[in-house]
């Protein structure tokens, strides 16, 4: 079995598995060249192109896992949100959710509307072979709700937070609709061949822990609990230091943490789950010595305990040199193997 899947199960491994969020993206010249010709959403919806981007990136950097090239906003799009990715700007939703009636008019998700995603997964599996596992994914319930309500990206998530406080029954209905859709979407990805699935609830840290615990986490937990038993699953979010004790019970086998917390402190708060993280993506803009020093520190904080998957605290930044990414992947593999050799 691959070191990535072994680590998801907290089994001892010969070296620490490493992959990077956004490992296929704008830091790669071939990706930028492809994007000159193909708009982002078309790329996500064209199975052979999405699969090629996924497989080529994982192979080029030598990652221990591939993540499907897609986006979390495809699912709200399949539920009636008019999602756009204007060139050079963040995503926008033209018909944001602002009332209880807007929640009611979101369509129930049918997997047939994202058949292109599952086809891309089948093509990825054929291209990757048995050696490199594939991670499928979706957005977490809070992050999807935030995009739907805000109508796009937000730094404070104020519209989403005030919707939660001001319309508790509509919020609950929205969470239930999203959780049902997420469960179907992730299960369809697993059926198509995804070896593991990941929920990106990137902005859940915007909520007070009490609200997160009562208004979001039960829905997240229901999604993870609906997956086929034994399927490795990852929950990721940023700025969740105050939420870790709650996240320990989210039902995922792995919790991904960002770079705003020490890995060992996070692991202590989480208890017996696997952990993924957590190098600051900005470190990859520095020289090799600096990359080595910071990657070593994370390996030290993991302390050789089974169940660590090396990753960044968030996605690879577009300015990152490809050579630095490859250097990091090789370094983590060799250094973690060296540390395990008596
Ligand atoms: O990790 C991966 O490489 C897998 C593919 C993936 C993408 N987006 C590709 C993408 C994944 C897992 C996502 C998740 C995603 N998408 C999140 C949660 C994770 C996170 O980054 O916090 C969010 C919030 C989105 C929504 C989204 N998509 C935003 C805010 C943006 C614009 C910001 C940006 O980086 O440009 C996107 C676009 C996007 N998604 C790109 C990629 C490679 C860049 C598109 C381009 O080519 O211009």
C-alpha cells in the first residue's frame, strides 16, 4: 500500500508521505500555457484535460498523492448557483443566497450533473496506475455556504455570519441541503475510483467555536459518516486553533492544519487522528537552506509518530519556483527516511 494511504490509517511508514495543496496550478509553466487557451471552468469540466493536469503535476513534482484538478464551486454550480471565474479576479456567484426562499430554491444535487468530474477521476486512475493514490474533494459546508451567501470571496464572511445569526432555520436548511449534496458527491467520487476524499472547509475558522460546533460540525460529521467504512478522509481548514478539540470528532481520519499553529500542539489537541500539514507556503519563496530548516522543524514536531502527512498550511502560491517544490518533496522524503534509519 502507498505511504500516503498507510499514513491516513496511522500505520508506520518508511518515509513521510508528501503532497501539496494546489500542486497543479499557476506556478507551473505548462499549466499557465494551457490556461491561455482554456478558461478555468472549461478545464475543470473537460475530463481528459482535468485528468492530464492532475496526473502530470503529481508526476512532475514526485508527490505521494495526486489531487483531482477541479474546484469546490462546481457543486454549488450544480445546485443552481451561477458561478463565474472572471480572468484575473476571484470567483463570483451572480445569484447569491440572501433569504430563506433562496435556500429553498437551491436544486437538490444529482450526480448526473457532475458526471464530468467522475469521468475525470476514472481517467486519472488509469493515468496514475497503482502507485500514486488519488484524492477526490469537495468544499466544506461553511465554506460553500459562505460563497453562496457572500456571492464570492470574503475576508470577514460577514454576510454569512449574520445570515447564520439572523436566519437560524434557513441556515439549518442550507447546511442540510449542502450536507446531502456533499455526501452524494463524495460517494460518487469514491465509486469512480478516488482512494481518499478531502473536505476543504477553508473558512470555518471565521466562526466562534461554539457556533462552529453547533451549526456546522454536526453536518460535516454526517457527511464523513456517510462514506463507505474504511475510506480515508481528510478535513482541512485554516485558522482553526480554537476548534481543534471539536474537529477531533468530525469523523475524518486525517485533520489538515494550516501554518498558524505548531504541528505538535495541534496534534496534542486533536488526539488520536492522523494529521496533515503544515509548512507556510511562503517558505517556498525562500532559498533551499531556509526550506530545509523549516521542513526539518515540522518533521521534528511530528517526531516520527505514525500518521503524519507532509503538506503546506494552504495552497502553493502562484509565484513559487517549480524547482523549490521539487526540492521540498525530495527533501521531506529523504530526510524522513534518514531519521527512521537506526
Ligand atoms: O489542490 C488542488 O490543486 C486541487 C484543485 C483545487 C482548486 N481549488 C483548483 C483551483 C482545489 C482543492 C480547490 C479548492 C478551493 N477552491 C477552495 C478551498 C481551498 C483553498 O484554497 O482555500 C476554494 C476557497 C476555492 C474557490 C476558488 N477557486 C478560489 C477562491 C479561486 C481563486 C483564487 C485563486 O487561487 O486564483 C479559485 C480558482 C482556482 N481553483 C485555481 C485553481 C488551480 C486558479 C484558477 C486559475 O487557473 O486561474
